[in-house]
C-alpha cells in the first residue's frame, strides 16, 4: 500500500512535466521547506501548502476582516476572505491558460493576505505608525506562515509559496511566474470588486467612466474580462507575465479614478480614523503590559526571544474587526453598574 500511494504522487509529478509549460514551476523541483520533512505520499508539495493554508486559523479569520468598506450595512460587500477567493479564481484562470502550476498559484493567492490587519488598510496604517520598524501586511503574512500559526511552529511552506506571498505587492519581484500571476490577480480583483462594491453603495454611478469605455466597455465585468484576456495573450509562450501598454495604462487610470472617488471618499472612508485610533490604543495597552497577552503570544517573548513590541503587533494584526472592537470595549469602556 505504501509503495502504491508514493507512486500516486510521483505519477502526478511526472504528469506536470508532460503537461505544463517549460516556464512553469514543477513540484519536484521546489527549493524545499524551511524545515525538512517527509513528503506526502499522495499530494505534491504545492497541493500540501494550499491545504495547510485553507486549514489555518488565520485563513478562517479573513471572513471577519474589512476589505475596503468599514462595517458596511449589507450582506454582499466583500470581506478580506472573499477578496482572497476572487484573487485565487482569477489567478487560476490565468495560470491554467498559460499552463503554469495551478497548485502553486492557488497556494500563494490563498495565503497572500493572511497577515492583514483588522479594519483593512486603516489598521495597517495605524500599526505602521506605532510598530518599531514599521508594518507591512505582506511581511506580516510571512510571519503568520513561518512563525505564528500552530503555536509558534508555522505552516512550514515551500520557498516558492513564501516568495510569492512576500512579493505580491506592486513593488515586489516574484521569482516564479505563478507568483507574478498572483501579483497581477490581486490588483485585478480589488479594482473589479471595489468598483462593484462602490456601485452597490451608491458612491459612484453604475457603468464604466467614459474615458475608459473604449478600452473596457461599459461594465466592470467587461473590464475584468478584457484585462484577463490581455494578460494571457501577452504572456503566452513567454517566460514572463505582462500586459499590453494600452491595458496597463487604462488600468492605472482606473486605479487613479478609484482613489479620487472611492478610496478617499468621506462616505466610504470617513469612519476610518476611529478604527485607526482603536488599533493604536490597543497597541499601547498591550505594549505597556504584555502579561495581558494570550499565553501563546507571551511564549513568543519569553521562550523565543521575540521583541515584545513586535509580538503585540502580531496579536493585534491577527484580530478580526469584531474581536478588536470587543477587546477595545472591554478594556477602554467602563462596564455598566446595573439597572436601578
């Protein structure tokens, strides 16, 4: 039985070499994990990484973390989890069309925002101000998968997945084509769904702004379809992931439009200063008394030698919006004495 199941994994690895592009990342050529461990007898390494991410606590918490709109009233606005799933869907579509490694692509996509703070970028800005050395969610995502998950053991992901997570932002330079696909997919996803959510919230009118209609058509779905087709067309048969100048310039123009009309809109963002204040006050509370941290975080300081200020950031970054609000009320707001 053991030989049979080991054969299953090896059959899949051989099939990758037969079916994938020569520019793809092959599972049996991975640079390996931070800690050496026996391979799975059925799953290839990137399959295993994807599964570890999906089963992690940090992944489950994404469902209660803000994407763009803080505490929206409505069931259909995106959260950090639905954003992550949309990034994964777009990235897999592109990877499959280019015959790249879908398992690696999906593992990076599902893990890329594990380190994001509560309250979206408002929480990230707050921690960046107070945390020594600053705070960036891509670097925090690496701390999550390398250290914070599984009580200090981390998920022990492959080098390629960790590289893709670290480099998914605009300034990043992923080492694999799969990582580059996720880097594009992240931008495509948030541009599409943030526009869709802004229309739903009546912050911007339905339909594409007039200056982009010649490129994208009149709908957000048309924009999504156009960008994905362009990347696939421009990248087929090449050892790179790229888009045409026309689509790239239109995408940047649409991004500027969103910053002007949505990302700085007082209706959508007017309450963010309150969230930033909550995060900063939580940080100061725990920084002054790290004994109030949960045991697993105290152990990072006492047994692993992690800087207390860094561990406080770890704890707060891992909070959901709801949990952060609850802890703030518990710590900062006096309890009622009762009804007389």
